[in-house]
C-alpha cells in the first residue's frame, strides 16, 4: 500500500500549528488547540475517519477562537491533500448522514481537486465550550478549500453541541469512504485522468 501520510507546519503572527496525518490509520488522535470542544471534535473526526492525527496549535485565543479553528483547518486540509497525492485508486465520492439525538447532519463529498463549499442550516446556540458555533461551518469551508474538496453539508437540530458533533462525524465517515482505496482501480478516478 502507498504511504498516505503528511506532516505540515504553519506559523503566522496569529497561530503556530503542527499537524501529522496518516489517512490509513487506526483513529488515534493527540490534539491540543487550547479550545476544548474543538479538540473533542478533531478527536471525533480522527476516530470516525480512522485517521491517525496529531494537532498542536498555539493560537491567539486571547482574541477569540477564529484564527485557531481556521488555521487548523487550513493546515489539516493541506496535510490531507499532500497525503492523498495523485489520489490514485481512491473511491472519490461519498455521502453520509449522521444523527446525534435530535440533531442530524449530512456531508456530501467529492475529492475532486476543485474546492467548493455549500452549507444549509443554523446552529441553535452561539457557542459550545469555548468554540463559536459558526466556526464549525468555517472549519468545513477552510478544510474544503485547502484539501481541494467539493463539500456540501447540512445540519438541523435543537442543541449546538449535537449539531456540530453530528457534522464532524458525518465529515469523518464521508472522508473515510471517499479516500478508501478501491482494489479494482489503479489510476485516478477521473475520465480526465487527473484530479
């Protein structure tokens, strides 16, 4: 099997981030961003996508959580694109719907190399555990842009914790499906021959 791993560092005046990623992992995660609920979501992402993931972020949380969440998404997206390389043999497309109690989230994904993001829904509370709820949407957008994903997502519910967690779990399951290797396919899954 091809080694589908990446290590990416990103340092700005606002954040200092290191990410390591193994697409073919066991779901092991070590995450420290300084935002407890965001750490929980990244751990859930790794667990349900079976990614081995480490994320270390020293961000300007004295301002707010925006730069931390956005820049982690940028760095993780860059790592995912690097780990997948030419995307040979992947299934490419996936969609998953995940419930969490009263909440339900759907993610439709194409590992297309063409960044596009669409979102439907609202979050029921403004923040969860130090993470501003709308940053979940921004995380998905920044991840899609930097990983080269077409990502369409929707969410409904009554509790922002459940809504965001369902979104991350739906993303995880869709990523696992779309990046899985298909033993019947040796080349990049595109009539163009390139993604």
